């Protein structure tokens, strides 16, 4: 049976159900700028999420008692095609999914209006369904539809992005990128070119090495050359540079050169999260500057995309020369890898990519292809009466998403941290979040290191992965997260 999702809210003592597929976000109230000679149903303009949009007098349009703007606690942004508007409500109560057959004509005809022609029952109460499409059509924001009042708000306000396209789930393939911070700047790298994300433990300097060399670290009993991304991005760094100082957040991204089979690591200050980019968010330039020829535009922010092999560039030969190979006489020889054989074996052996997490003292993994992005911190707004299976709502920048607190769900106890990191996931075409104690790293796990768990419908784990010297349960997200669309 078909289900429809609604956002439940109250306005002037009336319970309203707003169609969730038209809701772009829920925000805190914003200052209202009066607009002279505007239509009577427009209170003014508001600036929300870097966009200017009209604020509607919803209470007046619905014939509800007049209310003070100061009494609003939430600003709901809705879109009908390119027409994006803001509505103030007293309280946002919850999100619900109801049977389409349960949406009926109100039993009290006197409460039915042109925009409130139906009702539904949810959470033990009746809610009037707002026909927002009809409301937007009957109160058009162009001059043709406003002969009586005239409007100064164009149908396509300057600076108004096509928000609807950003909220729709498209069939375009998205590419996972790892966000890294280098100094005060933030960059992105495609995760496909990163073989491992390591901690630069026991990084040892190399005497008389070039300025772009941070040193050597041990990796699987083999020395790994670590290069400094900050120096490579700023060629004017003096040769007598100060030795790099790693912190607890520093990371080393292991990059494999497919031409030689040699590996090196790129040192960065920290990795704040993951970001999934579609091709239309990525732009190219003709000339690569310091290993950067592509840029991503996300939420009006430009991120440079680093191509590590191009960044190292002509220094690749020096990387191979500076990496100890164990070729000296009298020293135990390290076996040289057969690159062709290694590639053939890797191609024949399927593997898996996981994002690893920590909950208390336990470690878990989730499928990387389900991860949309990572928020370093979120603050959960509680949902009453169980929250339809979720633990709260969180602001994800361009939208408000429901969040499951994995810390409480797996341990049964509340967590003292009220601003945890959050992993945003794709769930049935929508976005949901997982609050965790710590996001660790991306791990490549060979097929032979993954053991399936016996099928149990109530168990949110479908496999156990061997990651280095630790076993991690692989979570089954579809069993763990509540269903939002039925």
C-alpha cells in the first residue's frame, strides 16, 4: 500500500501536516525585511542559507487567528518547482508516514478550506493536510498572478538556486571524496586513488632530504616514504624548512603509483570527513597548478581536488630513489614485488571498502558506498514520542535530517557527548544520519578477510571483517535504520 510522508507542525493552535516531499529544510526563524507594496499574503523577505525568499503569512491565508512573528520557533522552507518560499510555524512536531487511504476529507466541513481540504490521523490526533501546491499556485509570486496587489518579488529571485534539483535523488553516479585539511585550507581527494589512510606513527626524518619529504614510516614491515602536501602545494617554501610536527589528527594517505607499483604517503593535518560529489559539481581547468586541475562547488564553497600523482609530478622518480629498497650487499634483501602478478591477483580477488566507526570500546564497519558525507559534529533536536524510530533531527547544512544515535541504540545507555560526529547515509532515496563516538578511517578488506554471519532477521550485522589485527562487525544498515518510506 502506498505511503505518504508528512511534516507535522502547529500554527495558531491548529495541527497541520505539510507534504514532506516539498519540504527543503527546517530552520530557526530569521529577521524579516519588509517589502513595500508586496501582496497581502507576503510578510516580507528572509535570508536563509545564503538565499533570499519571500515569507508567507500562512495564518492569514488559512484564516487562522493572527499571531505574533516572535512566537514562531521554526521556519519551514518549501518548494513547488522553482517557486521556493518560507513558512513560519509555532512548532515542528515530527515526521510521519501514513497510508494514502488514511488521508480523508475532514469530518468537520466548517474547518475545510481551499488549502485544508483533507485530514489524517497520526500520533493519536487529527491533522489538517496543507495543499501546498494549490496554495503556491493560487498565490503566485509573479505580476501575472498578482493583478490586485502587484509584486516586487520576481518568480525567479536573483541568487535563488534550483534547490529542488539538489534535494531530488538522481540516477547520476556520485564519487566519494575524502576531505583533508592542509594548513588553513580544505581540499578533496577521490577515495578511489587512496589505498589506505594511515596514522603517521614513528615518522622518522631523512637527513639531507628535499623540503617536500617529511620522512619515513614503517608500513607492513616495509619503509614508506611520506611527502609533505603543504610544501608540494607551496613550491616557494624555503629549503631550510622546519621539520614537520604531526598531531593526533594528522593522517598519511597511502598512494600507489600504477606505473611503477611503488607507494608513497601524502601527509595532511586532518581528515574531517567524506563528501559524495556528482559530475555536475566538478569543474576542470586546462592547466594543472600544483597537482590541481579540478574544483568542486558545494554549498557555494569551492574545494580544490588534489591529484596526488600530478602533485608529486616529476618528483616520482625521486620518490622511488629515496624509498629504501633493500638492495645493498650484506643486508637482508626485501623481496621486490612482482607488480604485474600483484595487479592480476588483486583484479581476480574481489574486495570491499568500509568506513570504520567506534562506539564506546567496540569497532564497527559500514559499506562505504552507502556513505554520503560526514559531519564533524551535530546537535540533535529531540523528537517527541519515539521520533518515528529516530532519536532526533540534525542540521546538515542544506537540509534537516533524521538521526539515529548509534551509541544509545547499541549500548542502551545515553552518551555524555551531546555534539557527536555524524555519518550521513542514503536510505531509500532519502538521507539519514548515524551519531557515533568516532569516525575512524576507510579500510580496504579483501574477500578472504570477510566472513558472513548466519542469517538472523533481528541481527543488524551481516559479516565480520578482519582489519589488521582486529575483528569488526559489519552493520546491516537496512535493518538498523528505521524505514522512512514504506
